[in-house]
C-alpha cells in the first residue's frame, strides 16, 4: 500500500514530441452567422454539402463577411473565414466607438439603416448585430427596413452602410 512519502512518480515520455496547438491564435474574432445544408441533384440522388457564412473582425474598426462551402462543416467554416478576411473593410469610428452620422444601404433586397445612439449600446437584430459587435461599434441603433430575413444579404448591407461613413473631423 503506497503512502504519501513514496508515491509513484511519472516520467515524461521522451519518444513522443510535445503537443502543439494546431493553429496559432488569429488576430481576428469571428462569429458564425449560419450553417445551411445544401444539395445538388445528380443521377444517383442528392449530394449534400454545407454552406456557411462568417463575420470576422478585429473589434477596432475592421470587419468582413465571407461565405464558404464544403462537404464538411469545419472546412466550410475555414473557407468562409478566409473569404471574410479577404473582403474586410475599415470603418472610421469616433472616440466613443460609435459612428459619426446616420447611414443607409441596400444590398439585394435587404435595406439597413444605422444611426449613432450615444449611451444606448448596440440596438440591432440578427446579422446586423453580429457585424456591429465584431466591428467594435458600441453605441448605435440599427434597423433592417426590408422584410428580408436573408442573413447574408442583411450583413452585407450593414457592411455596405458602414463603408459609406465619412472621416470624423475634430
């Protein structure tokens, strides 16, 4: 019976290499908007794959939306993240992490309006909220003016609206 004085000590396995993290930490945060299972019809039936959309940004004024499609969800998410990084836009923020003036944009059938709201936080819904959070904007009010529930078009309309912002003059 082992006592506390003579506990068994474990030796480190020298034959195995030390474990490393597979991926280094990215400088961008990301948020998954949606995962959809899509199908294409072939002679033998349906062939399924996954389509994902991701919002990526640094929470300091850079944000982008990307879409990826693959037979596996992790691969589709990686592709969407690469696409989001490629399509990033820089947003001019005020000192209070808000926007300087009201903007309105249309993408597809989606229409998004974003206006500054000091001291109110982020008042927005769905994909527009995700875009604003990842961009690092904290005091705005946003409204989706169309009836479209398409998250990809709503998020792209939000990015189009944010890219219309003018430089802040102090």
